[in-house]
C-alpha cells in the first residue's frame, strides 16, 4: 500500500508535516484575525475605502479625520499588534525537528514573515500615535515603508507552506478541513463559536472569488 505522503519527504518530514501544517494554518488564522480587526476600523474611519478581499488584497482607505483616527484606527492598530505578538509567541514555542527539512523550511519562512508582519504592525501603530500627536506628520509616507517587504515575505511563506501541503498529500479537502479547525481554534480564543466546515468553505470560496468574507464575526 503506497504511503499517503509525497515520496520526496523524509521519514522525519512525514512524521512532522501534518503537525507543522496545522500550526502554520493556525498562524494564518491569527493573521486573518489581525487583518479583519484593522480593516473593520479602516472602513469606519475612512471617507472612502476598500476593505480588500480579506485573504490576498490589502485594505486601503482615505482618512482625513484625526478624531476618527484616535477613536477607531489607533485602538485597532494596537489590538492588531497584540494579536501579532501572540502569534509570534506561539510560533516561537512550536518545535520542528531539525531533520524534518521541508517542514523546517516552511517554519523558517513563516518565522521571517511573522517578524515582518509584526514590524509593520508596530510601525503602523507608532505612526498613528505620531500623527495624532502632530497633525503635520506624514503618516502615509512613513507607515507604508514596510509594505513591499511584508508582501514579499508573505509570498515566500505561503509558497513554502503550499509546497509542504502538496508533498504531504493534504491538498484539497484535507487541507480545507485542517484550515477550518485552525480557524476555529483562534475563534474560540476570542469567544466565538466554531464554524461548521460547510460554512467555513463557503466563506473561503467567497474570498477566492474576490469577495470579502468574514471569518471572525
């Protein structure tokens, strides 16, 4: 009977792969929670805004009212950083066997991505604080300097994870089930009931179709 994992995985990788994938999908769910938290506030505070698709496209908005920045965006940016700090702590606490090279490579790419994600989140938060303190502060020029770094790091992390999923023989339905469980883990952490798998898949497919699904409401 053929082994269900890809032939190119080592024994150590075969043993580690599903656990690493489950962990990284949980990290992805934390990222989604942080993004939805911030994008909701951006839509409330902006005179014109696009919330993105909540999966691939970054939310954008035109913000002119510093009172709304103080009331909506700064608290959301601070909450975003808190979520990402939790994400980083849990990621650092997760152990991957060194011999599981493919799994370790995916973990390392996510380590780099989470660091970049957190650095950008902290920059964004600090720029809001400076803008509120001094309205002449050039928020948009300063706060976006890490956008391209984050995009590159995210692409690299997702590519490495997708390769591991494929090699582990978990693409398609098995991966969606793992992803649903990961999102429900994070939903439970913020006091939300679990999504059933049908609901989760419908929301996910909405995002793939360019709509704006909500996983944390």
